[in-house]
């Protein structure tokens, strides 16, 4: 499409973004299957992984937000059996289509010269340890870090990794090992790439850094629809300074169209295939790590919602709750909802809900509550939970 000479209204930018992310695609006419899952994956490009399981693993939720109930085995099928997706550092730890593997090899190569501080010290203090870990993966993989013959001692809580885990994570970053799947407690399982990735993917030629980044940035822009340089660069975590020359080249080829968005301080780029739907009919609870809202600054620019995740905020200081999902209704984020899956009692719990616009009248609140009721019931059915509490949403 051609960029409007006077720029784009913020309302139009929202609709463009929602269409690009798949929220205007027609819903499945019957039961969702792998065709629908692949279509939704094509819209988002990458699924960010997070280990928090208070509701459902984060990477499972974006597909539900776009498709409604879909087979929960689909992502494991596509990743571990069909090998159409692989885990790597896309936007943080992510599930990424295997066709992107050649486009991410520049990141793997850079990682080889940027060893974690602990790994660099270990290579001096424990010569041969890195090689022994790699050899053990080749012999015993898939293997978890905790299953190594010499895993080392954990050095503290959270990210205080033991030597073995640090080495495996570095080898994963460099591409010398790959993630074969997830084991107990969602622990990453490591194996050698030839046992994880399709042979034709590994044999594909490696593009130059410039070509690879240009392709990734174009993919980012397509998934976003309309975005600033920083938005586009951040989708695959490319430094914005490094991205700017590639974005200029994409403008030259006509793939990106410079424009302005009402209320945005920074210039924007419109993807040449972006659509501007006249209206959006959507209803979805969004993961905190959904690609529509993972960039909090962009979320605030597009939707006016200042969204912060409070997982690691002490309970007395939380404003909205522990695991809070934005609620999308049509083209607005109208509420935020604190939810939890109580699997022991087969119950989807709504621990709190807040209407976003304090000026919403009583009729508008009733509409939001009714739609949220329906969405919570649909989610409970998808998660095979028998009950929703409370039974009716009240703000």
C-alpha cells in the first residue's frame, strides 16, 4: 500500500497492527487444526517462551488468542516431531520457524566471540571442560544440564547457574548444540543440531550478516504492520543502530514506506503489504509476552495502556495482580485481568479485573463483562478446567 501523505491516525495504526498480527483473519469454521496453527504462526513469526505456568505456558497462549481453542499438542508436534519450529534466541528465548535458522547464524557466530564471563573464566581455569560437555551431549543427548556427569555447583538462586548449565547455554547460543525439547520442570534438553534440525535446513547456505538482518527486519515489519525503527529492530532483538541502514535499504526497494503516526514522536514505517481494515472484531486475552504487547512502549503508543508485568513485584506493591492479561475487545485494550489455573480444583480463577477506561459508562462495562465472561469460559474449556470463578465478571 502507499503511505498516506498526511500520515496515519492512531486508530488506523491500531487496526493495521491488529490485522498484521492475525486478529482480523476469519476464525476457523470448525475445529482448529495444524493448518490454522501454521497460519497464526505465519502472522506472528516468533513465539516468546516463558517458564511461568500459573495459567498456561506463555508460548501456547498467543495461538489461543488468535484461534480460540486449538489442539494443545500442536506446538510440541511442530517442534519435536515435525521439526518445523526450533528454539533459539529470536525475541528472547523463542520458538522460531526452522527456515529462519540461516538468518540467525550471524548471531551464533557473534556468540562464539562473546563467551559468557563465567565460560571465559572457566576456559582458563578448567581447560577441556567445555569440550567435555559438548562430547557428552553428542554421546548422551538429548540431555538436561542437571544430567551432566559433572554439572558443577549451583552458585545462587534464579540465574546463578552451575558451570555445566552456563556452558550448555553458551553452546546453545553459538548453535553448537540445539534444544531438542523440554523435560521435567520445563528444563531445556540439549542435543547436537544434526539430531534436531532438518538436514536441508543445516545445508542451506549462510547469507551475509546484512542480507540476514534485512530479511529479519522485513519479517518484523510484516508482523507489525506499522512500526518505528526501534519497534522493528526489537522484534528479533537487532540493535537499532545496526538496523537503520538495512531499513533504509528496504525503503529504497519499496518494501517499507516511511510515514508518520498521530501522537508518535518517532517516524514510522509501513510494510508495503499492510492492510487497513475499516473495523476490527476481536476478543482475546493476551499473554504478557504476546508479540502484540511485548513492547510496553509500543503498547502504550498504540492502545494507551501502560502495561507492566508484576510477577516479580512484592505482593503488597502490586497494582493489578500477579499474572495479569490485557483484554482485547475489537481494536481496544479495554481491561486487564489477573487469572490463575487452579488445576487441583479444575477451576479457572479470575483473581481481579480492572476496566481500563475509568470513564466507561455502565452499559459499556456490562458489554465488557459479558465478553470477558465468554472468553474466560472458552479458555477454561480449552484448558479442560470444569469451573470458572467467579461465575460472572464484576468490575
